[in-house]
């Protein structure tokens, strides 16, 4: 089962990766036409790789598909070949394109836009539903086969009583390359509109032994440039065959699976941490890193009384060179408080010895200074003759 995957890369990067693995890309849309997110949900526009099939010139898409379905009901002897007789013969080398499509297949015969719940029922297609030529997938599996590109997909492991606890896991290729899912696509045109809407579905199969613990279903994964992928995308194969059906099998290559952040469970969330193991040091939300950061803050030099900060060292260095030291706000505050205490301090009582000295000084008589004026010259002569 695949209900969410990661596509946190630009379309230009996807095109480069395909071409480096020998896959032909003749056409690609702009980067902004595909949603770049680590939490890719149904209803979003993703990257799809397919053969470029020309539309019929003489009739509408619906008439062509209806004609093809009627041919499937004909006896084998009446089928001269598996090509539509009204379809122009194309002897040129097939072209391949990257295209933006909406996840959640809407069949071409749909007249009105379906609701979200109906679209969710077609985000995946079971491989066993393609064995017989009947059902809604018949027209798509004949010619509308594609590859869905992503980084990896999410699956939730059910734990605890009744499976109430759901732990998200991320599954990717062990070599780190992009993943290629087998898919089907279709194009719909609603009533009263000329606009075409391209949609796709991801084909699922039984899980391989590595993922059995996680879920009983997994997407059909293909390797870049493999013969299976070339056969699956070959536009000349217009009839469903056992060879095509045999391609839809559990992946035999090496995968990597690990638990990730539970925040990926909400569609609106998006973070590159979603594809990093939850217990990895690279994960910013790792609980171990959280406590490590908290411990680092506790031993910070500024917060320990016995450790000097950079500013304190600068003040000491300045004082040693004869420059007046600046007091810190705490020291200045302490000095102000000391001054205030001295102003309002009650004088201490004098000692007994000082008290006796002060008392003796008070009882000793003192000579009063004369206030009479000295005699003048005539007075001095008078006083002389009187003697």
C-alpha cells in the first residue's frame, strides 16, 4: 500500500538523474508544475515518466477508447493485430516525456469532477485486478502505462493493543537513487470544458520478505533502464499480456526502512527531517540532541559563578595597565547601597575614657579675656606722676 511518499527534489534534478541512467527524456515541464515536498499526498501533482502517445486525429479520445474496448470483446481470429486501424502508423523512434499529473486516477469517461473520497479509492491499483480484461483499469493497462518518480514512500506500522499506535516508517532504495513505481495514467475532460486533466495511480503488489513486518502490500518498484522498465513503457505493446503481468512483482533489490518523525502523519507538515531516521544525530528533533543542547546551556561560562566571562577578563586586563577599571552594574549597585547605609547610620556611643576627658575639660576654669582698651599716651603720663 502506498498512501504518502517523498518528493523533495526539483524536476530538473529528476530529469538529470533519468538521463544519467540512460533513460530518454524528450520533453519536461517547468519545475513549478510538480509539487516539491517531503510529504507528498494524494491530490498533489507529481512527476510521471511515460511514452509520448499522440492523440488520434480523426475522433475524440472517448470514441477511440470505446472502440478499443469493443475490440477486446472480438474473437481472436477477427483481430488482425493489436493496433487501432484508424490510428496513424508511427515508424519513428518513440519519444518519452516527464509530465506533471495529479495523484488519484480519474477515468476518461468521467463527466463531473469526483469528490476527494472517490479520488482516494484510485490512488493505488492492485496488481491482481489487472489479470483479467475487465473493470475500470482495462483501457489504461493497454497503452497508458507509466513510471511514477519519488525518493521513497511512507508506511505506518501498527503497534500496541488493537494497533492503536501507528509508527511511520520511510522506505527507500539502499543505494540512495530515486524510486520508480509502476503506474497507470489517464486523461479526462469534464463536461462543458476543453481543459484536459492528467491523473495517475500507483500499482501495488505483495510485500517482499524485508517489508512483511510493516505491511502486506508495497508499490511495484523498477530499476532504472532495466528490461522490465523498457517493456513496461514500450508504446508498441497495446495488448495486455502475461509478460506485462509478470513485471508486477515484489521488489528483489536492496531497500532501507526505518522509523521517522510522527509529524509526517499530518498532510500539511513538510520537513526534510521526515526522511531521516528518528534516532539519527542528523535529525534536528532527536531527543538526544535536545538534552545535549540543554546540558551545554547549563555549563555556559556566563551562567557559572566561578568562571569569568570575556568582559570580566577585559576589565582585569585594563586595570593591570593602569587604566581605571569600570565597575559592573552589580558592583555599582552594591557601592550605592553602602553609601546610603553610611548616611543613615546612627553614631556610636563614645568610650568611657573619652567621656572622662570631656568632663574634666568642662570643669576646668578658664580666664576671661580682658575687654578694656589699652590706655592712650596722656593717661600713661598721669599714671606716672601718681606713683
